[in-house]
């Protein structure tokens, strides 16, 4: 630690005002946050492996030249056992989506958008990061090959499978392992294989943009691996629908950097890597959990087994390894891996809509048409929720009102006892509506109409526009819809939005952005 502090002093020219250790998960590296007298922070790292540190430092400098989103190495000790890097803050993607994870995989729209941003950035990192990279600097080996596959499969066998007590035929299993390894390496991979691409290794800046860390184990290999690693992370609880969407987003983004295979071929190859990744992480969980007794990894075994059980159920005919498949089915049926349904946990962090680009005026918009309402000041949008039993809200501007949307066609959470005393601002109701999906389809059309209308009002210099959402009681669906449209308009156009949930006696002003 003294040597790391000395490195900091040599780099900054002053003693740190404070030093705090940053907790790590499975790594043997130690991380410390140094804060200077000016309040600026730097992260210091102590690693036990010079070769591993060298790989990270080389890769980081290479990625910086490619202008990829990574921390910048600032200073390195002579023995490369310690180094300093820029501080990317305290918020990881793992932390930012914790509400959805703890709620059993019911991710809200903001969380889903963060996942989409991360997964669409991955092909950029994989393909551009591979250009001009000297693979000999990778640790512990430069390329994903049969030998490395067999190492991980045997890691699973010795560190997890044998620890479960399951009886199996070792020679038959080994024969299937070799067939599996041959299939996984049948296509040459020309991308950077991150290898440990997961939400914990993605940091978010203040705007929610992803930055990648802990890539020192990367090597040359197929891009399927990282996608499988991310989407089948044991504790993430991603739904089938969300996984499918993220696979599509990745596939679509990949087209920008390389020629992509057919969808059928892509999905079939991905399934192989999903199976491989699940076995690989079970091996790691077995070693870190069963042998090193680390609670985090012990807790991760059951969700990983649930993922394996789901894969075997949906893709049983896709894997030509009969003995391996039979053995894995028997493994998932062991009493210690019995599937237990747990109630979703609630959260109290609130909800915000997806960020959008702010509308910017353009000369090609042309001159505005004119009316008696034009040019009297900035546009103010009023958004209301209400109960039809109490009538449609009045328009205080004197313009006669605006759009009125009827939410009563969507599924009503107020029909169920747990939600009767809650509103569309409460997390359980939000998750109910979004998981059902009807309200999202409804708002998708509303957003398109509202965006067009607000754009034209801005072009014409109008000063007032009103949207109202009604439902039976003005408590759940209308509140949810009004809140989300208000935040959507405010984020996209940067104008003042006056929000009123009439029946809830809640008023809010979203001030115009300067």
C-alpha cells in the first residue's frame, strides 16, 4: 500500500487527502480510491500478477488509441504490480439495474434502456478494439481455442460437478467435451473476446453512458461468447422477452462493424456459447463458493442452475452431445438445486423514463405560419391525470383544451387487492403495468402523436398545449401515463411541463432547460 501511495504522490505531486478501499467481487486485485486536496479522485490498483497487470495496461492503452470507453491508465510502477487509473465513479450498470434484478427480472423502461445502450456498445468494443491489437500481450493466452475450452470444461467437472456428488461416466463425458470444444472453435473469431463481460464490469457516467473495466482476461475469439456471458448472467433474471430484444439489439449493432451471419446461424451458434458459458461460470462458482467459501458465489449457484434448467428445456434438441445433456439434466434434478420461487422484492428508488435527444430547431424547418396565438412566449405543456367520474380537466389557457386519452382499455391494477391503495407512481404498480405490456403499447402511439404536435407548436411559436389521461378512478393507469408523457416531453424537448394528478392532489413543474 505504501508503494501505491508513493506512486500517487509521484504522479500528483501531493499527499492524498483520503484513501478508501473499494470492494471487489472475485478478483484478487485490490482497489483504492485516492482523493486529492482539490476533491478529484483517482483509482489505485494492486495486483498480484505482473502478467495480468501488463495485459490490462497494454489493452487499456490500445483501447484509448481507438477512443473506446475505458478508464485511462495514468501511472504504472516499475514492476507493473501497481498502477493508477481514472475514476469512473461509483455507479455500475449492476447497481443501476438492481431494482429490476431484485424484483425477479421485472426491469422498467429506464433499466431496459441502460441494458440496450451497453449491449449496442459491445460490438464497437469487440470489433474496433481488435484492430491492430498485438494478441501476444493477452493473459493468460492470446486466443480462444480448443485447449482453453477443454480447460474450462474440466474446471467445471473438477470444481463443481464432482463437488455435487453426482455419479457420472468420466470417459463418456470427456468424449462429449472434446466434441463440444471442436464445435465451439469451428469458426475463427476475429474480435476481442472480453471474457468477463457482465453488468458489474460496466460503469456509467452521469448521462448513463457505459464504460468498460476489468478486461485484462480478454483474448482473440468469437463475439458470441460475450453476448452469452452478459445475457445469461446468473443473478440477472433477464426474461425471455428481454433477452430476445437484447440479442436483436446486439445483432443489429454488429452489422455496423462486420458482415453478420443469418439469424438462424447466429442463434444456433449463440446457443452453443450459452451452454459453454453456463458450465464455465458454474466451475468458477464451485471453486469460489465450495472451496474458498465466498458467499456471493455460493448464492450465485442456484440462479445459474435455473438458467441451465431453462436452456435444457428450450433447446434440448440443439446440442449433439447425448451423454453431456443427460448428465446435465440429472444434475439439475439434484435435491440441492430444486427450483424455489421467491417473491419479488419491492424497491424505493422511483422511476424515470428513457432519455431522448432534445429537439433542436433547424433552418430547414422553414418559416413558421402565423396565427393570433403565435410568438407570445415559450411553449408550456400541461399534462393531467383524472377520473372520468369527475369530468375532463378544464384548460386554464382559454384555448379550449387539447388531447384526451382514455386509459380504460388497458389492464387495471386497481382490480387487485395489493394495488388498491397504491398509485401509478408506486413501484409495484409500475412493474404490474410494464410487465403486462398493454400500457407500453398504448403510450408508444401517444408518444408519436405528442412528439409531432409539440414539434409543430414549437415551430409555430405557440405557447400552450394540453394532454390529459383519464381512467376509472384517476389513480393507476392515468397517473402512470401522465407521469411518463410529462417526463418524455420534458426530456426530449427541454420545455416547461406542468403536471397535475388531479385526483391525487399532486402538482409538479418540470422547469425548462436553459
